[in-house]
């Protein structure tokens, strides 16, 4: 580890005075080889791997607000790779492997904590699905196991494993390498590392148009002027359809609000992540002590970063069903983000019918875990103008050929 406790102490005593900027704030140049639209984790990771793995240097990330202010900072930080189908499992597992070395690679502590993720089963059908997914995961070389209610009770004492519960717990899948990471740190770490490789990170710069000539991208219009580019990669999560529209494209995506909330902080009570599709809620405990809770998307489409109270009530019922003692806690705050959902609950990492224009979107409720892998695969696709074998199944043409990868089950609670 390259972190220095002495440095931390020195800066703490100086009240952070004289800290250098973590990344520069350059004026936009008139031309870039590659423009990445969207300064969330995925966009920043793409720029970082374009520079690091493909040697490109003349790159800009254009962000309409501040970096990491979108879903990157609004998610509940669950990282896992236990998807059902080989195509998805290998993509998310690539990401998991990058997570495992990310703090060292970026020289920035992203606080990746492999505390395990449990997916509970409450019915015989749940248990059949769990057995199928655990077997498929193992065949793909992923760590996955099935645990019994007794094992659950020992591992998670606060969980209600009583056989007389309204939805008794029959067992669970467990991925031990799964866990959580500090979301802001992921954005800041990628930003600092990309900047160090010469990437221009330009905040407060909204892309308002995508320019094309003879079916080839030529640049973008922005709130800070016109910028030309040889290639443009769009990674704007919930706003992918808006950007696609600027280029005359239509994506098979629906945008929905997804909410989450935290309780007041309490002493350590839950040292893992618990998710349940059946009662429809999930919970973990943050380093600050807050319980981090969420559930499904709000069913309607919209771009407002808030949702309905009915969804919150439903999620809390689920959590109190699982952890009755949590009923004594107060909620501290709640928020929403806009997620972009594809018909098969899988992402799009793809070239488009416009030459030099690429889209990375459709991660729906589950893209945080994919941040490094998504950036890595998208960088390959942009640099080589063809997908890597890991993301080839997630090209746009699957919606024409019908080769969908249905991950509604493994995409889990939030869908
Ligand atoms: P963002 O961080 O949203 O980045 C996109 C950026 O594009 C934004 O900063 C936005 O301002 C910018 N942008 C948009 N339009 C323009 C424009 N015209 N010009 C310039 N910039 C623009 N995933 C998990 O794996 N695990 C979880 O536990 C999890 N929990 C979630 C909980 C909630 C409540 C939410 C909302 C999402 C959750 N997700 C989770 C999903 C995850 O957050 C997203 O899939 C992921 O963060 C998307 O990453 P991103 O970098 O593309 O998005
Ligand atoms: O994909 O694991 C996930 C997830 C949990 C909460 C939202 N998404």
C-alpha cells in the first residue's frame, strides 16, 4: 500500500491547507481525439483505461454538473458478480477482478470491502433459482455457495430466521468476494488517475448536441462552446436516451427513478449485505454506522431525482420483516437517481450506426459494481473500434437479432 499515515496526520494538523488539487480544471481545447460525455464513475474509468491501456492522451471528459454527482454518488455501493448467464457473469467478474486491485492501481483508497452478499430465498421456487444460479456461477469459476437458515442465523444474528415469520427464510446464496466500496472515492480515484495521465476533466460543461457529417461524428456542442473530436463515447446513465436523440438514434431504454435511504447511525450490527427479492428490500451498514436501505424502482418513467413514498414504505416493510429490531430506528435521509433500464436488464456497451460514436448505458439499477469493468471494456471498444469479446454480447445489435441476455433474476431486488 502506498498510503502514508504520516501524510494523513500532517495534512490533518494543517487543517488541509495547501493540499494540491486532486485534478486540474482546464479550459476545454478546441479538439480532442476522444470526448467522453458524462463524468460519472463509468465515464472517468473509460478515460482512465483509454489513457492507461491504449496510450491515448488527447482525451476530455465533459460533465454537465460535478464529477460523481450522478448515480455514482447516489447508489448503495453493492459490488458482486453472481449473474446467471455466462456472458453477464464474465463481464461482472472482470469488474470484480479489477475491484480487487483498484486501490493499488489508482493509488487511492476506494474502500472496497469484501464482506459478502447474501441473496435470501423464501419459497421453494426461490431456492430452485438460487441453486441454478449458484451452479451456473461455479461453472463459470465464480465463488458462490448455498447457506442454510442455521448458518444464516449464526452469521447474521439480527436476521429473523424464525420458521413462523410471514415469509420464512429457507436459505440463501452467498458470494463471499462480493461487498461494498466507497462510491465517491471511486469517482475521485479514477478522476485523479486519469488527470495524471493527461485527461482533461471539464465540469459544468453540458453537451447539448452531437455533430455529424456523412454519418461520422465530428464533435459536440456544449454549454461552453463547440468542440471537435474524432470519437465520442457517451456514458450518461439515466440520460442515455436524451443524448441518443441528439444523434438521431433511438435506444431500447426506459428511465426510472430509483430510491435509497439511510437510518440514523448505530453501532456495528450488520457486517455483510443482505438482499431479498421476495420481500423486496436490501440492507447493509455503512462505515459511518448508518443502515443503507433500498428496494425496487418506481414503476413510472421520469427524470426527477426523487420517487414516491409508496416505494419507501414498501422497502421499509421488507426490511422490518427481515430485521424486526430495526423498527426502532429513525430514517436520516433519502434520495433518488435516474436509472436506464434495458428490456433484458443488461447493459449496452457498443458501437452505434454513426461512425465514431459509442454508447455505454442501460446498467439500470446495477452499474456501480461494473464501474471498472465497464470502463475497461468501453475503452477497448472505442480505441479499437470493435468490442472486446467480454462486451460483444452487449452490443446494440442484440435488440435486432433477439440474442438478449435475460438477467432480471440476478439483477436482483432493485429491478
Ligand atoms: P452517473 O454517475 O449518473 O454518471 C453519468 C453522468 O453523466 C452524470 O454525472 C451526469 O451529470 C452526466 N450527464 C448527463 N447528461 C449529460 C450531458 N448532456 N452532458 C454532460 N454530462 C451529462 N449499482 C450497483 O451495482 N450496486 C448498487 O448497490 C446500486 N445501487 C443503486 C441505488 C440507487 C438509489 C441508484 C439510483 C442506483 C444504484 N445502482 C447500483 C446503479 C448505479 O448507480 C448506476 O448503474 C451507475 O452508477 C451508473 O454509472 P455512471 O457512471 O454511468 O452514472
Ligand atoms: O445490483 O446489487 C445490485 C443492486 C443492489 C441495489 C441496487 N442494485
